[in-house]
């Protein structure tokens, strides 16, 4: 499955035209050799440089070159995202694709379609491979920011079948619903993102989550159901907020931080 979308993006983006001059970028952040590599054969660009390019803000690059750089590097970007590098942050790394940057929405239709199919494959893998919900949420934010729409990616999450998808959805729903109850910031880089979209989506997943809770005696699923019900009722969280940092306080049994306050 992975090889299929990799082959497609390689084929589609191989036709992207070359730059008409050397890459114009911030030489305080990248060396002249870095800029030379970015403007040359995309296959020769090291992963670290691909990641660095994505993380730098739009104003680090010549405005007219920036979209073309993204298009040329897209196969490398997708491979980097597929690796789920420990230091990666797709929520921030994909923000350059938004309209104020590379303008992904205005790319040729066949390039957008190939990239979105790859995004969907990455999202399916993220939900089903057992990674922490926070990592999945980062990818969802990055994809929503890049395409400037959260709803299609939520629809894809909801449509993924199988036990692994059920478990991943439970983890993600528990993460999002408790964060909404605690009024945490859900989007780190996507300032225009609306958490209400998540709040409206979660109740539609309640039945699936409740079934998982019943079948597996899963506390995370049971907690997610409680959180969703509280959100719908406009009631506060039944759990104390776990410390100012958002993590259980050192030395305390985490179970004591989930005391029902009603």
C-alpha cells in the first residue's frame, strides 16, 4: 500500500519544472551548500535539510520560489512524514503549505490529488500503528492547516475500518475530548483552526467508542464516552486538571488525578 502512493508521488512530482535561478534563502539559517542542495536534485537533499526547510517560516525564502520548492521536494517530504521521525512535528512542518505560503490549494489538480492520497495513507497508518494520540493529533492539525480544512480528515478517520482503527480512534477521541473539557489549546500552529469542529464531530463517534469500551473493558474508551457526554451537555470535566504542565505531577499515582468531582 505504501509503495503504491510512493510510486505515484514520485511519478507525478518528477514533472515539476526546475528553478530558474539559485535558491534565495536566509543564509543565517542555511549555508550556501544547503541552498545549493535545495535547488538541485531533490533525491540528493538530506532528510535533515528537508525537515529544516519545512520548519522555517515563509519569510525565510524568496516568495516566488517557495511554492516551487515545496512541489519539487514533496516526494521527500512525504517520505520524511512516513518515517514519523522522533523529533518531527507535522503540525508545524506542514504549515508552509497554507495559502500564505506554498498555496497548496492552487497547485495543479493532479499534484494535489496525488499528495492528498498520500496524506490519507499517512493518516491511516498513524491511526492504526499504535502511536500516541498526541502524535496523530499533530498530523491531523498539519494536514488540516495545509489544506485549510479539518473536516475531510476527520471524515477519513471515522471511515477507517478494523480493530486497529477502533483502538486508534478511542485514543484520539479520549485525547481530544478531555482537552476540550479542560479548555486546552488544541492547535499549536494552526491559528485559524476551530476546536468546535472537533466538538461537533466527537458525538458521532460515541457509539463506536462505547462499543469498544464494552467489548474490551477499556477505561480510555469509557472515559472518552464520559467526556463526550459532558461536552454535549455543556458540563465541566469530571476530572481534576493534571497539573499546570498538562502532565501528572511527579511522585503521585496518576489514578489519584482522575478523581470524580461530582
